[in-house]
């Protein structure tokens, strides 16, 4: 898992509640936080528009080595000498932002204990603003139109706008200064215009409703953004650590060094990653891998921070500090993935970049031409133009995509699926073929004793002899035989390894060998019947080991890499989804065909080198179109990188494979790949539902506005209502059921 976080997002994306402010902004490439920099939290840095403003503000300052933006966490890391920092911070403040320093320990894990801006503290202020706006409306409606009532209404309206609109005005004026038309600029112009033409109660109501809708929207967006961050709360803040004198004492988990020994009791959560040194227990790994069944852990096994120790006491040696645990890297990888804009989001951004200025021009045309071409007054024309500006706000359009994508990424991560960006999330639905490596992907990757046959003598005696010899060998096949035999081993004398053939030893004063067919043939102990038995097993992809004495073969033991329980079901689901599975393996053809038949795969390519797998993926792309690749080894990395989407097995996979892949399956369950495809299709459907709905609402209110049937506060309700509905629709993906096969 060392490289989960090494893939930077390809493009910056809007990740805040006021995503409309990104409309028309040119999003610069995002950067991962530079090492050794100073980190600051900027509460109002919501999306790529603000990032671009900060970059422009810092451009004239020399000495800044690099900038790292984490929009999801609202953080900026500046790599610059200490002497330059005050100047840089002053430039950021002049641009309208308030940078707050973040401690280094907190900066390493920005997902911990965050309090998103504008939420909680602003609710009371906005509630008061709404009451003042309602009071202004009441004064306008109930009191006679004298100077006193007008003055009272204006004061109430100004107070409401001041309470609700400070941030909107700040951002809106900054956007107008830089000739950028965004949601804040439109609202600033609309509210100011309404106030100046005497519609101050309506201006106050518009600003109050807009600010409240933004607050609700912010909470909804933060729910999507923070869904995966909630996993970090699963890791306890303290660990029971062994001291130099052998005693045990609690320590903050963040202060525990790698190599320390930690003890966890039944029912406790694992505080850090480590390797078990003592004890055995069942561990619930669902928070990290998505596995629903606890996994048995014993000496030498790996445990992950955030998982739950279920049955026995365990001691483990820490392999990663708190900021670098598998759980922390998963969260960091998802945060980075949120910065990679999906294709639909890029389309919406391009559309909004044209749409917003076009509507602004249309509103100006309405204000100028309507009085000239009809009997409408100039004030009526200006009012309709302001209503059009409010309706034109692209917030619902722009927010529709990032909320849905972040929700889907979080939903996948909670199921042990790490998708490295919105592009791969959307593109998975297009896959027409999937290349699958055999060993460790379709199969367990570990040889197991699958069959045995006694050729002469007693079964118990043959098993005892085989267990005795196999138990003395380090060869993987011998280990599989020893592990698969339930027999007490006997004492072995004069044990000898026969290179490339097997082992030999004396048991009970008699010499026995345990080896391959070559060894038996060298001893002149082969026969037609034995050859037939060997051929039968080898046709099934098994490796056969023979036990023999001076008289000949006594028994044979067949070892094979067995199919994962989930592989056949996963292949069936892929076929149901219209994806053609193809096995690519470096193994021999007989073994490959046998495993493929068991898994239900109809097409196999065997005896492939890494470059052959790469060529095979390219051939599948030409034949089928978009093609995925699944693997876990270094030899799979070239093919994983070349495929349209690479899926790496995260449990048994190498760092190289996981770095090259676009999606990491944390529990090595192939059924997670059909899940990704179904999630991709569901996400795509939700995205276009949101876009179609937002455009339909705007079209309806455009017509109403032109014919004078829509007011400004109705326009705000329509625009913000559409925004909240598309956010709610996107949030459904957090709890979507994409585990069942759907053609």
C-alpha cells in the first residue's frame, strides 16, 4: 500500500458548497502537498476558482518553490523560506482569504477533526437574517408607504443583507474585479440592482434565502466529502505499548513509533498497522477491506488500523506510524481522487463557462430592449433582467457532478474499493472486455494439496511418511503437502535435498524419497499405470509429487493453486454485464485451461511474458474496445498501465501493481470489479438525471420570467431548490446497493 497516495489528481475540481463560483474559471492542475512546506487552512477556498485567485496573488512573489492545494480539506501548503512566508500570507489576505496555520501533525492527516466553514456558527446568523428579511417584507406589505415605513423597511433589508451576504459580496466583488462571471457575481449584481430600484425587501429575501440554501447545501456536500473520513474515527487514539522494561502502558497512537509492540484485547479496535507476534484471533476487517466475515489472524499475519479484534488477545509489532497506516492512506487516496474531475464534470464546466456569460448578455438585452420594444418601463425591464440573472445561476448544474462523484468514491471505499479518480469511476461503465491474470487474481496464489492416491500399502503409513519428509523441506509444494496431511510426522535421519527433483531421508531404518516424476524415472520406477495417473492430474493443472521406496512408488500427492471461491461468481457477473473475460497467464496451457474452465472463462492465453500480456491487452482493445486489466504482480504492471482501467489486487498485490492500477481491490475479491462497473453505470445515470433536471427547471423559469410571472425570490427558490435536489440525488449513491448483478 506504499504507493496508494502517489498518484496526484490530474485536474483540480470544485469541492465546496459554492461550486457555481467555478463556472467559467480555468482550473489549474492540482498538486499534492509539497514535502516540508507550511500548511494553512483557508475556510473560504472552496474550489478551483479560489485556487486560481490565490495562485495569481502569489505569482509576483519570488522564492516560493511550490504550492499544494487540497480543496477537499480547504488546505494550502506553501513550500517557501520563512522570510518569504509573511509576504505570501499578506498577498493571500489582500485577495480576500484568511489563511490559518495548521500544525504539522494535523496537516499530515487533514481528515481528522475538521469543522467545515459556515456550518453551525452561521446558522443563527442566517436565521436572524431571514427574520429581518421577513420583517422588511411585512413592513412593505402592511404599513403605509410613508418615509418612516420606507426607512424602516430599508434598514431591516440592509441588516438582513449584511448578515447573510458578507461572504457572497466579498467573493462577488472579487470576481467582478477580475471580470469573471460566477454565482457570487450574479447574486451580487442581482441583489444590489434590486435594492437600487427600490425592491429592498425582495433583495433582502433573495440574499437570506440564497445564504440559507448555501448553508444547507454545504452540509449536504460535506456529508459526501466526509463519508470516507468517518473511517478514521474507527482507529483508537491510544495504544497499549510494551515499554523497555517489559511493562505495558497506554500511549497516544500518533506517538507510537514503527517497531513498537502493541497489545489489543478482545473487542478492542486495532490502533495501528502491524504484524502479529503473539496470539491468535478473528479480526473484523470490514472498515478497510469490506469483508463481511472476520479473518483469522495468527503469528506473522498482518493487522490494519481501524479493524476490530473479535475473539483473542493479540500482540503485534507496528509496521506503520499513525499518519501512514493503510487506513490513513486509503482516506488520503480518496481525497486525492476527489480532485480528479470526471468527464461529465469537465463537460459541465465547459458548458457553464459559455452559459453564464451568455445569460448575463441576455439579461442586459432584456433590460435594454424590453422597454424599447414594448410598453414596459425601464424599471420593469431591469427587474426582469435581475430575475433572469438569479435564475441563470449555474450552481445546480456545477454542483450536480462533484457531489455525485464524491458520494460514489466514498461508497466504493467503504466496500474496500479504492478508485483513484472520477475519470475511472465514469469510464468503468464503458468496459467491453476484462483481462485477468491467473495466479493471485483468479486463484488463491498459494499451492494446496487437492488430491492424494495410495498406490500400495496402507494409507495412514503413506501419509505419515510423506508428512515426515515434506515437513523438513522449504519448497512451496512440500509445504502444501505437509499442511494438507493430518498425520504426525516421524523422525527423519540423513535428510537430503535433491536439487530440482525432491528430497530423501531415512525413516525407521528405511530410505524413502518424495519427489517429482523425473526423480522416479531416474530411479527406474516408472510404469504405464503410474504415467496414466500423472497425465490425468497434469491435465487438470496439478503438480504431482510421488512418495517411493526401494521397491517403487507408494503414493502420489497432487498440489494445485485453487480457484478463489468468488472467482466463478465474479466471471458470471461480468458476462451478465456484457463484459468478456479473458485469462492472461504465464503458466502452462494445461493448467491455464483447467483453471479457466473452473472459473467459466472461455478465452485463455497462456505462457505469456510481461510484454506478451501488454500486447494481449492492446489486441483486446482493438477487438472489443475499452478493456480493463486485473492483476497483482510486478509482471502485470505494464498491462495494468496500458489498459483503459487497471484493477490491482490490494491484499496480495505488489506496490508496483497498485501504483500502476487505477482501481485497487483491497480484499482481492473479484466480485468487486462487477461492483465497480455497476456503480459506474449508476453514477452516470444520476449525473445525467441531475443535469437534465437542473436545465429543465431553468428553462421553465426562464419562460415565466420573460412573461412576468416570476419574482426574484421565486427565482431563488427555483435555483436553490434545484441545487438541493440534485445534491440529495447525488447523496443517494452513498448508500446505493450496487452489489447485485444487473445486466
